C-alpha cells in the first residue's frame, strides 16, 4: 500500500529512555553489527538483513493514513487498530532504539514460462492440474510464521551471546509494523508498483521479519533516509548512488498493473485490497464478491500474477543466485494425496490434520471449501 518518492525526513533527536524491564540502550556501531550479521545470517538461512534507527518519521506515513481513510484495506480491521502505533514502534516500547529487519526467500523468482493458474497461466484442467498450482507460491509449504521466525530467533540468540543485555522481540508480520517500509529504509530493496519490496537480483519472493531492539547503532543514516544496501546480503543489490536509494526501479513498466485481473493495483500507485484476489481467497475466506466470481478464474488461494509478470522476478528465475531456498517452502509431498475435487468435501478434521502448520490454515476449512467451489464452477461451467 506504499510507494516510494517522498522526500527524506530529518533525524529526530530524543532523550534516552530507560525501561526497568529492558535496561539501558546498548551502544554499538554499524561496522560491529555488520560483522556479526555476516556471521549469523548464513548460519540461520537469512538472505538479507539491515537496521533502522528509531524513532523515525516514515516517509510514506501519509499514504498509509490515506490507505485506511479511503477504506482500501479490505475490511482487515486489525490494520485500523492503533494505526499510529504502526508508524512509531517507540510509542508502546520507549526502550526501543532500532529495528532490525530481515528477509528470507521462498522462491527463486517466477519463470517467464510459468503456467501455474495462480501466476496468470491457463486456468487448467480441474481433474489433472495439481491443486497446488492454484496456490500462491508462499503458501505451498510450511508456515513461514514458524520456519522464518525460528531462524530469526536463533540469529537474535547469537547476538545475545555478544550482548547479554540485548532486548529484542522478533515477529514475522504478526506485530504492528509496516515491514515493507522499514525493509526499504534498511536497504533490502525498493518498493515496486505491485506494492512489493523488490531486490534487483533476488526478486520479490521474500518473507519479511523485524525485531525491535535496544541497540543504539552509531553510523546508520539519518532517520527516514533509505540506505542503498542492507548490512548483510547473500546476494548484493544492483549498485546505485546513495541519492538513488529512495527511488523505485520500475521505470515506465506497468506489467503488474496491466495484468491484475481485478484492477486492484492503482495506476497512481498503491492498491485497493477490496479488489485483490488474495484478500478474497485468504482474508475473506472464500468471500469472493457476488458478480465477480468469474474473475477468480482457476485461482484457489492467494495470487502471484503481479509478481509473476514482473521483469525483476523473471530475471531472478533466469539467473539464480545465492543459497538455495529452504526446502520447507517447497510443495508438501502430502498435498499430492488429494485433488481439487477432494477439497470440495474436505472435512474440518481433515483440514486440521493436513494444513495446521501451513499458510492455508489462514482461510479456515469453510473458506478453503468455498474457494474450491468457485474454482470448480469456473472451470466446469462449460461442461454443465
């Protein structure tokens, strides 16, 4: 819901706040933290890592407020709870001096010849096309809330060996943080027209996580100014002068906007979550709006179209770099035991047994059955 282009915001100076539970801030430097991240990130399968000094006035704060005021948040009411808290983590946690930001890949780009329905390929035969081809790539394996979070916690434990009084609380999109904005500020990538964070060589298939800490890090850029590169990268970003760090690198390309089947991506930037297939099939749990069911096509859960058509992602797939993606994010072998037709009649108990530790858990059994019904009806309409 954010786009780049706002002017830098001056650093905000505040008095050091002591919190009796978390102690005094720990002073370190960018160089020292970078050295520790270079050691700990590869050990814990973290592909990108950076840091943002807090407090910070977020450059895109007004776009965030407009996103909510215009009711483009798709009835995701949790976003409206304490919206200012998402803009300033120090409000609820005054001991926080910095935010560590992490990224982990779940796919090596999107191949140009990807025929998965969820990536904009043909709708597929309901009986022969694997139902997992209708599921967003991030959701085909185990839940990143478990896998990625454990990796971040192990990394933080490594930092705590260096700084025993380190206060750090990792989360993977379950806390009140605007992760993409912070990842952009930390130099992990740029913000694309598809609203995703994009790394020029790894693409946008990235999970993001953050950890508020009591590290006071000398040498970070003034708060609110994006860094041109992260503190750690398994694969370096495309080189650019610091003054270009705030810019989007989409240029005149509108492939994602043009390909979106529901016009959820706005030409002027940002998105309307009310019109997004991911909202319909995940957050609304099968609540595809009446009169728009055909637009869902053969897509069961999530939607990768705006990422699959992105040139940065097709390049990432064509020229794989860096360590392999964690095998936990690959398609689970047990998913092949059932078909799309089976999902129509999936019991609540079977849903719990099969999908408890996967992202599919998010849409609940009734939601998955409803999604399967929309897809089945879309694909078999001509046969009735």
